[in-house]
């Protein structure tokens, strides 16, 4: 992937569309997967990688980089789509998604994939790892930030709340967490499985700087990241992003259950066409 100049660099809306496209192309390889999550979180990933984070595509292990930790490892297809768009992973590799010996396994594995900072799978662990990494960077006097994404289903886990309390105790203002509130997990609507509202009030009570935004409104997401990065108080920052599963592909948005979905062979092209029709060029 050629490095764009400032004059011809894609807009964030285009980046989000390309991330969604990459995810659909990878999903088509297996015929199924966590496609709806990739579509719902694409706007957040576009802002993270192409507006907020410092990284070097040619050197994913650069010490000065901002780290992006994917706690919800089943969202790996979404992060791969962003890493491909960022030029960290070659686009040709999307055709290997989910196969043996691929660098793109169906659940995120740090030992396999350039740019993947942690291995995911068991939920609820990413924020704790992020707290440790953020604390380590502070002790090294590094200017790098930790960004971490987790799902609303992870709010069921006690370890998540321990990490929330710990981050506040250590005043980790280099930690920016994003929780994807799409209100769906494997067993049903997240808020019915274990109620977590009023989420903003709870997080603020734990000592975080918190913003709640429409996670599919790019302008709102940009403003939230900017505020998180410039907030002056010595406290960790949380963005609560309300998103729509399947965003950008209407017939997937409307599915009642789309936590893990199978898309029929004839529907992949329909999904790509719907995506192209619904986004601005």
C-alpha cells in the first residue's frame, strides 16, 4: 500500500469504509464470523489509527508507538481490517484469514500478527493488561499512550472493574479506553444479561474522565478522542461508544441476532454493494 501524501490522503469516512470493506472480504473467505462487530466499530478504529495514534507502519514494534490493545479478541477481524488499511499488514493477506498458518487467526494472537499488542480470547482481561502497560510506560517516562477497546459484555467480568479502580488509583492519564456498547453478546442483549447502566455515572464515580458518544458518528468520535487526549486532570479516560451492529449494511443491521453470523454466498456481494452505496466517496 502506497503511503498517501497529505494532499491525497483518504478522509476518515473513506478509511472507515475501507475498514468495513476489508472485514467483509475477510469474512467472505470463511463465510461467517464476527462481521457485525467489525462493521459497528469501524468508525472508532478509523479515528484511532488515522487521527489519534502515533505508529510506524514499517516498524510496528517502534518503542515510541502508541499501543492499541484489543481486549475482545473475537473482534480481531475488525483490527486486522484496520491494520491492513494502515499498511502494517499487506492487503493480500486478507485472503488467508482464519486458515492454518495464517498471520490472521480468527481470534487475536499477538505472537502471530504484526501490530497486535495482546492475545485475546478470554474476555475481561484487556483493561488489566492496559493498566499494567500504561503504568510501565509512565515509569519509563515515555510519552506513548495506551488505547484499549473492550465490549459491553466484558462489563460482566469482575476483573474489568478491578482494572477500572486500579487505573484511577494510579492516575493513568496515558490510558484511553473505549467500550463498544452494541448491546449484544452471545447469550442475548447485554443489558439483560447483567445490567450496567448508568454506566457513565459508575465510571465517573470510579474516578475516570468519561464521555458517551454515538460511535458511528465520525465527528463525535473525533471530538471524543481529542478531548480524551487533551483532558488536563491526572485520571484515565473512557469513551463509551454506542454503536449499531452491522453498521453500513442495512440487511445485517436489521438481523435480530448477529453476534456471530453466517452470510450466505450470494449475500457477500450484496453487502459490499450496500456498503458502497451507503458511504460517501
